[in-house]
């Protein structure tokens, strides 16, 4: 871009003539002018014409259009020549959330027609908002007018920051009315009280930048040495907006709570999910009636988090804590159990609909698909279960046999000393021969008050490290000497006879050993996947929670010759945005290594279309935020996400809990219908099922298809059964009663079956070559769509009516004179005989078998049918 063009882009929208439907002649005159006031965007002409009522009557002559296109093309070429010295034009990738002007240059009037003073969003802001953002501003003002708080729960990347600034500009800022009229001060409370914004430290700069772009506010940051000066300015009403971080507010909350704030906005409001935290207690002391939260993940782990969040923004909106727990929390969780009785399911359905209707008063929740989905190519979220290497599997099993973990697994068994107490209450409360326990209680040989449960978290960390890479379990040279000795001893016990294969029990710095994928199942799969992606010109984001894992992956990328960038917690804040800009604009950069914690917020990497999450998190929101680094406005390609899990390890349980939490969130927040996969109920010892409890955490899953058995069989077999019923009915409708045609139909069916088997075998062979046990799409599992359920319900209801009608119609077409009634009796008698044979197979009478069916889970029913078919 030339210097002259750059100066033109710095001018305000109000400095340029504004075309409107009432002044078509002015628009034509401007277009015919030999010297345009500024260089317009490439699509500005078409955008303006689309906004006018009669675009054809306002179209300039064809010669002028050609002249403008020619001038723009020539200017673009000149600008590119000045920048790069060559005549090739490249469109830079924007890394900031910024839309092109899409709306008319006129304000949004938020107040009622006869309300005074008029509350409106300035035209300079409105012309750059999308329609869903205008709706968000109206929602915030509707809450503000009623003196209510609320939550703007849009997906990440939809502009929650911009909507908030537009709302603040309308209710507390300087608002210019139409034309050149005088600026008016908004002051509804007698004096202009300031606005407080609390957000993570990493996005304070982003808030400052957005305020400077979108509105005119006197903004100050309350942080560090300038705190006293900010308080003095607040007392003299010299500040409009104060921005501070969560950490600063947690420490200085008492000082800031003494100020009478007009509006308080908490960005990433899900930080207030824990009512026992110091941050939550500090936020409760804020003096204001208008509290607003911004978050894309309203609920992350538990339904009670909803109460904590909404009780802060709108106190009393969900009743008391005890009422919410009894009326919503418990029924929703128990109704989601896979074998829940029908009455539990009905109550849960009623409560979730009621909760969703209450939340809609204080919550606006929208997704990318609903708002800007038509502007994007879409996203596919794949969960890939990678086979662990043989060495990994042996080390994982040895870890499970250590005394530390065995003490937790056997905690509820009777004590071997003969006492009536459990092991955890008697002899095995402490583990003197445990490596981890001995280190944790090196200064207290008698143990602590929480023994042996203090071992749970350290043991889980070690199992997760083994699931990712064997090198992670070795000592870290940065730790103290005593901890290094403990880790070396633990590594020796876990590696056993394989210790020489992994280079000993000390951390290796050998480039060749660390970059080798032989002993890491995930890296073997990643190696083959990346080689295909790079050949197709894809750009890849590679996330991991472990900095040590990033070090290993970095050596792997160097060995493979990939050009990459890296960002983790040690990267200076000032260097992060240049790294992002360089990756987005440089075609040579193929991979971006990112620490999930450091890259959680504020990074827009829209040039990448492949996202790999190397290790899952217990909190599903963390993985979803990582995906949204790439899947946001400005993405020009289809985004494909790959979550790598070690099959047969703790990571399968981590992912299953993610599905459980996401489904609870969809039920509680949106009132959606979700498939009941799991028997376990969170925070309920009576129904720990397959997900909860220490025995599940430290279970050996290496010889099982844990997730596949739960999700694939329990969740999709009934859908496949419905599809098979439809296919069978269609075939019955088309076949002839004659023996010859029956044989033909059977042959066709067998041919189709063998074709499908060939495809399945081919897919299985391909996955095995990649080192993948199996895979599925996360959205197919989590988002169980109502229309699918409705279709299934129709299939279940068909056997005695619809299928019979199909058979009858087929028979009539073939000239059979049998009556409908006789056919129906034959069909019913056949079904009764099949039912009786199935009851005999179970060793029950028909009545007893019917009672068993009512209480049995879907998995139990499917197992009986499979066993019966085998016989």
C-alpha cells in the first residue's frame, strides 16, 4: 500500500460523502467525478448498490464502471510494486477481528419512539456491525433498561467485545445525532459514573485497541504502579472506562468495590464458575445494578456453575442455591443416565425446558453456524484414537501396578489384617513403599489428613504423560534434586526391563532419539497425517499442554524439514502478535506449535485449516477454544480438527467425560435433546457407572474399546437398527412372493452386504496403516439432533402399521387377493412367536421377559439380541 493510500484509510467514515437512497444523484455525481476522495475497497461499489432500494436505476454507465475498475487495478498494481518490487498482488490475511462496512451510515435507535433522551448507537459504529451484532446490542440495552444484568454467550469470534463497546457508546458515551448536530452527553444517574471491565491479563491490550478503534472513551488500565493515580482520576470523574485483570481485581477488589460503577463487564465470565474462589467473592462486592458477562462457554463442567454465574449477573434470577440444586441440577443429571426410568426422563425433559426458558431472559447464546456460517466453509471435529506402541502399553500397565495406584484401586476392599474396616481406613491408609507417596510425605512419615487420596492427582498426571510420550515421565533437570531422584526411581520402575530401549531413566537430549516416532503411538499417526497435509498445501496448528512435549514435537518437525513457528508461555507478549502475523502471511510457514494455555485467548490464526490437539483436557471448553484459533471470521478454507487420544489409556476416560459435560451443557443451557450414553452421574456415589470414581480412573483399558463400546454401540446401534428396518421394509415392498424373485432379492442383498464389507475392510486397513484404532466425529456424538430422534421414533412405531401397509401394498401390486386383516394377524402372530422364542432364550416367561425389558438398558438389550442372532 502506498503512503497516500495509507493516509486515506486513516480518515473517519464521516469525512467522506455518504450515499443514501434519498440522494441517488449525489452517488452518480461522485462516481462520475474524475478524482475520487479516497481509493474505495474492491467491493465497495457492489456493496453500496446492494444496500439501495433500486440498484439498477443507480448503476453508473458501463464506461464509468470500466474506468473505475481499470483505475483500481492500476493502483493495486502500483501499490504492490512499491511494497514488494514485483507486479504480483497478494491479499494479506487479517489477524484482527474487523468487518468491512456492511450497514448504512445511520445510528441504531435503541430507545422507545417517545423516550427522551434518545439512546442510539453512533452511525460510525453501526455501519461496521453485522446484523447479529446489532441484535446483541439490543439485547444488552433491553437488560440495561430493566436494570437487569445478563450474559452475552456468543461463540468465540463473533465480536462480543465490539457489541459491548457499541452498547457502552449508546448508554454512557458521546453520541452524535444525525448530520453535524451537537454531541450529547449520556447521563442517566445524575453524574457520569465510570464503567469497569474485568478480563484476563492477556487481552487487556486487545480491549484498549478495540476502544480506540470503535469509540471515544477515556480508557485507563488499573494495574501495577499507576493504581493510586487511577483512583484519584476516578474520584475527579476523569475516566470513562477502567480495565483491570482478574488477578489485580482479586487482590485489590476491596479498593475498586468502593467505587459506584455504572456498568461492570466481566470478559471470560466463566471464571466466576466457582463460588468458593476469592475472585467470585471479590466480584460479589461490586456496587452496581448492571452486571454483564461475556463468555462463549456458559457452562463448562457442572450445572451448578450456571447458578454461580447467573446469581452474580442477576441475583435471585434462578432462586436459591438449594432450590436450583433440587429443582434443576439433580433431575437433569439423573434423567441423563442411560438406564434412567421413564418417569425420570420425563421430569428431566420438563425441567430442562423450563430452565432454558428462564435463562433466555438473561442469556443470548448464538453459534457461528447460526450467524456467520454462510461466510465460512465449515469445521469438522474428528476424534482419533491412536494405538499406543508396544513399549508404551507395557509401561502403562507397569504404572498401574505400582503400590501407589494399587492402594487407590483397592481402597474399598476388606483389609487383609482381618479387621472389619476397609483397606483405606486401616492398614493401607499410608503407602510407605510407594514412590510417589514417599516423596509427597517426606517430612511427614505418618501421612496427611487426606491420605491416600492425595495420590490421585500426581498419579493421573503420570498416566497422562505415559499416554503422550515416554520421555515426559523422566526427571526434569529444572526441578530440585530430590524430585529428580524420585522421578528417576519412578521411571526405572515403570520402564522395567525396557529401560535400555528408552535411553535410561534420565531425560534425553539426543535429537535423534527425541525426534523418533517409534515408541510414541500419537507421533506415528501424526507423522503420516502431516505428510499428506503438507503435500496438499495445508497449514497446521499443533497444540499441546506440555512445554516438554512441544520441545519433542519441535525436534520432530526439524527432522522432517517442516518450516514452523512456536508460541508458549515463555514467549514475550510483545512478540506474540508478530509471530501470528508472520504465520498468517508467510506461505512458507507450514506448522504453528502452540501451548494450549498460552494460546487460549487473543490469537487469530485463520490461515491454518488443520488443527491438531495432541493431548485432551478434562475441561472440554479448553479444546474448543484451541479449535477456534483457526475457525473464525476470515477463514477461507474448510477447517478439519484432529483430537489425538491414546487408545486404551486414561485419555479415553477424559474424552468420555468431555462428551458428558458437553451434553449436560447443551441440555441445561439450550434445552436440547441429547442421547443418553453413560450410566454414571456426576457427584453421585450411588451411580458412578463407567465414568466417575477412583476405580474408573485407574482402570486398565488397554485390552478394551472403551469409548467405542459406550458411544458407538449404545449410541448408534439403535439408529442403525432403524435404518436397517427401513431398508428391509423397502426390500419387502419391492420383492415378489415367488421363490425366484426371493432368491434374486437375496442375491442382491448378499452382494450389497459384501460390497459394504469390502469398504469396511478397506477403511479398517487404511486406519491400521496410520496407527489408528478407530475414529469418529465429535459433533455426531455430542449433538444428538432432535430430527434424528423423531425419525427413530417413527421407525419404532412402524412395525404393526406402516411396515404392514408396505407389505400389503406390495402384495396387492403382485395380484394377491389376501385381505388386510388376515395379513395383519399373520404379522402379529409371527412377532409373538419371535418374542416367545427370545423369552425362552433368556430362560423367562413372556410376562417376566416383558418386565425385564422395561428395566434393561439399551446396551443390555442389544447384547441379548446379538447373542440370540449368533445362536
